[in-house]
């Protein structure tokens, strides 16, 4: 079930019975040579001893009060200078109620880079297997530069600003480079100052400070997507402090990022073609009466190129050609969005309505219900560039972008517009990778149909890390734990009992979920009907659309509009409980 559905239903059921990141890598580009800074990138190996964390109930968000606690931890900006400038890390925790069975803390990173761990935890606690939540305090944090942790702050408005670049468009490329070079001028002085220090090595040292502050001798950790880079880096810097690391959807373990984009481009194409094949074979897919999926998409690309845009339900905004390509990519991350994408493509091709497609793009880019954008895109760019010491001339950057575009039949113009790390910070501490010799056994999970982190990257990660074991999942979508049922017992056994699956182990996604359901039977559609029922039965709740639900993946805005203590709300929930998705 979609995270927003879980969150909203949890709020509803509380009265009746008592949400990654996606990421497109834009790294590896912009003079060769490392940045200036701290010498050996692996040092220091010690933790500065930052003290304890004072926990108190979180305020705001889908979960408030005793369900989720928040706290902060002071860490050095430069861990080699523990008495120098410091930054604050924001954390959240869901404590296990069973102290007798408690193993310790389990720390999460949701990916990105740029993903908020606090926002992730607000939803993940509802999806977590009880065998884990009963044995661990579930902990996550906003990494340095992200969210509530001294966030990157640039004046970025992405409305209708997704660039495409046609092959051979010299003037367009020059404009993109000029924009990239000017980007730092939109950022605060503090962002410019801390940017070079936001790389993964320093975040790994922050993670060790968190481990120490939590009172754990060894780290138990789950990292998704970019979170696998963070986990692998931690294991390299602190191999003797690893208890258990789950690395799900591994990012290619390399210090040369030039080939990441091209490999990801090919993977995105494969995922889109798999979506198209599944849609064409299912009469319940919204495109079944419109035409072959790939032809519909190609026709839309041509139509938007000619018209420049199509309208949405927001009179102030239109769907642009760049937003169309990014909407499709965004939907590839989660098969639960395939039906939404099909609906959006049908709406756009038949009715000229770009609303659903724009919502998919907005969700990917971190657009908030109030029209502002979170810091995830700027933070991700800054962190990637703070990891990457390679700065080729802009001519080479263009060649790399052209090579990436050549790997994609469907998204080439979007990928060709990447300017890499032009305008990004020079790292003071370039990324270190493996082999993490001496670390305890590490579990790497790879999805064969992963669009964002190709399965081959998980194979490479498992081969690099000396103590790693690869678990293969035959499934579509980005990452597997908390979304593919057959993975759950493997992760539970590993985290609780430290049992590593035998070499060559795998499972197939045997969930009986039909990604294309008849009109009106999808979970988002059912939630809309559920809210309609609540209003009809006297509850003071807003009218919502599928687009509203997608635009608010945490459910925070919708929950803010609900008063679960209102007796009329409780009575309405009881009257409508049969309409709750999954009931």
C-alpha cells in the first residue's frame, strides 16, 4: 500500500478502533584533480564523542506525540577539528516498548542523497515488521545539509524549469552552463561555506557520532539507494564498529562517477519498456483503449515539442516537455505509480490534461503543497559534488552527457541537459569506497528490475565489500525492503539473529497485487471515495483528488486538516470503515 494511504488510514483507524528518492545522478562532471583539504580521506577514524541526545515528542508531521521522538546532536563540521565549527543534526526515534527484548538502535538512511531521514521514519514506522520494531529503537536523521540539519539553502524554483537539450544544440548548452555557473550566487553564504564539507565521508563520521550518542557499541543500519554508499563508506572507515548493515539498491561503488549516468539511463529505459509491456497486456490499464503505450508516449513527446506545453488544473502552471519526461522516470521507482502514470498519459493524450503527470514530477522534485520546494535537489547536487573530486572541462562534461543520452531511447534530451558538477563545491574530502576489510557480514540486496540503481551495481557492491553477501530479488521498482514481501524474513533474520542468507540466495516478488486495476479500484481512488464518504457522513475533512494524495506523500497536509478528536469524525469513520483500502 502506498505510504500516504498507510498514514491516512492509520489516523482514521485511530479513532475508529482506539511515504524515496528518487534520484537521477547528476555527478561526475565539470579541471581534473582533487579538491584541497584534509590529506588522507580515510582519516580521522575516531569519533569525537559528541555526547547524548535529549529526546522529546516530535511536533508536526503525520506522527506526533509519544509515537515519535525528536532530538538533535552537535557534530564538528570538520571531524579532524572537533573543537572547530560545529553543525546540528536533527534526529527522530521510535523507541521499542520492550526493554527486555531490545537489541539496540537501528539507524536508517532513505537515500537521495538529499532525502530526509525524519520524514522517512514518520511513515516507515507504520510499515516496519514487528519482529524489528519490537527489538530495536528505530532511528533516522537528516544528514548534514538536508532538511532540519543545517540544510543547503538556495533560491531554487523548479516550476516549469526542467530543461531538455536536443543533440547539437550549442546555444542551449551554453545557456545551461551559464545557469549552472551562476547557481552558487543563489545560495546563502553559509551554504557556500559548508558545501565542501557535506560529502559522504563526513556523514559517515556523523553516523558514528550518532551510534556513540545512542549508546551502541556497534552499528545496526539499513540504507536504501544512496544510503548504501553511506553504509559502505561507514564500513570502510569504521569496520570494527559494524554489527549489521543492510544495503538495499546499491549505488555503484566507485570514485569515478563518469559512467553512473549512462548505466542508469539504460536501466531507466528497461524499466519504462517493462511498464509499457505490462500496460499493453492488461485491459485494465488506462492506455488499453488509447493505443500502444510507447506510441502514446512518443506522440505526446512530439505534441509537447510542437505546442510547448499543455494545461493542468492549476491555471498558473502548465506541463512542459521536460516535466513529461521526468514524470515517466518518477513513476518507474514504484510499481504502485504505474497505474497513475497510465492515467496521466491517457489524460494528456486524450484530453490534453497534464495534471497527473505534473504531480508525478512535483513529487519527484520535492514540491510542497504550498508551492515551495524542499532542499532535496540542491542538497543532493551538493553532496554528490562534495564526494566527487573529478572536474573535467565543460567540453568533456558535454561529451559525457551526450554519451549518457545515447544510452536512452526515451529520455535522451533530459539526460543530455546534465551539467554534472559545474557550479558545485570542490570536495575537501573525496569519497572513499571499500573493501571494508574486517567488518562483520554485510547484506546487500539487489532488485533485478531496479530502474534507478541497476542490479549490476548491487553485484559490484557485494564483490567489493570483503564481508558482503548478495541477496537477489526478482522484482520491479526501486529497492526491495518494505515493498517486496519475500525480502522481509531475510532482513528480519539478519538484523535480529545476524543470520546471513547462503550464497546465491534469491526470491521473486510473488505478491498478488495487480498494478493495473479497473477504474476506481486503485488505492488512491479508494481513498478519494473514502474521504467523500467521510464528508457525506458529517466529518469536516477536505475534498481530495488522486493528485492531492500524490502531492502530499507523507499525508501531513491532509492530516493537519483533520481533527480526530471531533466526535463527528469518529462517527464518520465508523460509517465508512468498509471503504478503507485493504479493509
